[in-house]
C-alpha cells in the first residue's frame, strides 16, 4: 500500500505546514474512524471519496507522528460548526483543493489554513463585490489575486471556526497585504504561501493566546 507523499513546506511564524498529493495515495481507509468512513462512503464520486480518505489519512499520519500516538487511534472532537480538534493539542487545520491537501500545525494557538486551486471562475466579480472589502474588489479580479484574497479570508474564518457563515461579517476588513487582521475579538497573524504552482494558500494564527 502506497502511503501519500507528505512533504513539509516552509514554516510561517512557527506554524508547520505539510502538503500531501491525494491522488497518488494508496487506500488509507484503515486509519479512519467509523464516522470518517461513513463520510467517505457518502461521496458519489469515487475520486472524491478517495481524496477525503487520503486527506484525513495524511492528517492522522502527521498528527500521529507529532503526538506519538497511533494515527488510527487519534480521536477528533468537533465544534458546533464542524472544526476538528484534538484534546491536549496541538492546534491544527486542514484544507484540500483538487488533488492537494495542506495541514497546518501549531503549539501556539488556534489557526486556520486554506488552499485553492487557481482556476477561471466566472463568478469572481460577483463574489468579490459581495464579500471583499471595497478597496480589494478591483485588484482582486483576475491574475490569481482573487484566490489570494479568498484564501486569506477563508483562513481567518477557519481559524475562528466560523467557516463561510462568517464571510459577510469579515467583509469590511481589508486582508490583502496585511500582516495582522483583527476579527471576532482576536488579532490574527497572516501569511500567504504557494503550496505548489497553480495554488494559492493562506494561513491565520491567533497572535495572543
Ligand atoms: C470550513 C469550511 C469553510 C471549509 O471550506 P472549504 O474551502 O470548502 O474546505 P477546506 O478544504 O479548506 O476545509 C475543510 C476542512 O476544514 C476543517 N473544518 C471543517 N469545519 C471547519 C470549521 N468550521 N472551521 C475550521 N475548519 C473546519 C475540516 O478538517 C475540513 O476537512 P475534512 O472534513 O475533509 O477533514 C466550510 O465547510 C464551512 O464553512 N463549514 C462550516 C459549516 C457550518 O457553519 N455549519 C454549521 C452547523 S450546520
């Protein structure tokens, strides 16, 4: 069985980032708990089921190595909005897009990571007008900038655990080019990274915790 190729990316302010290519991975179903296996079985397309399983498997392999626990024995807890966590830490967050997953891990505090495969998206203008700060709209459309701004926003929303439900509340904050963004009572340290060519990636970490 081929495990996924897991590669460590550069660290951003002490947060460790790993990427895994999901389509190259063997079947990691044996690492998943019953609820995860149920989720994997609900995907209509086998490719999506395989990617979910590979991403969760890679996440378990990384967290298992860091905590010294068996990957399959890790028990995730979930917030009301579905953010997974581990009792006793470390803090972590996962994002996948297309055939790639990125896992971010920190001992310091809550964090969120988002990656997006950069693609032609005819809705860019509409989405930017609805969710981006006015000064970000014009520059955000085209040339991959849309996905930079989108991933920065999603990283903050995933760090808070709010998810996309918080998108409208974040609208008035400019995020592009900011080292820190204040939102939901917390100052978030921001970083952008390129997990691989053709992808945008962003990370948000609680500054004071
Ligand atoms: C989290 C969310 C923003 C993900 O967006 P996405 O860009 O499609 O997906 P990503 O790949 O970047 O992230 C998904 C991963 O983030 C993690 N995640 C799930 N919910 C999360 C949340 N609320 N906050 C942070 N991370 C979350 C999970 O690990 C998930 O992957 P997995 O389930 O395959 O392990 C979106 O699904 C969301 O808003 N969820 C919240 C839904 C909600 O509010 N539910 C209310 C109860 S009904």
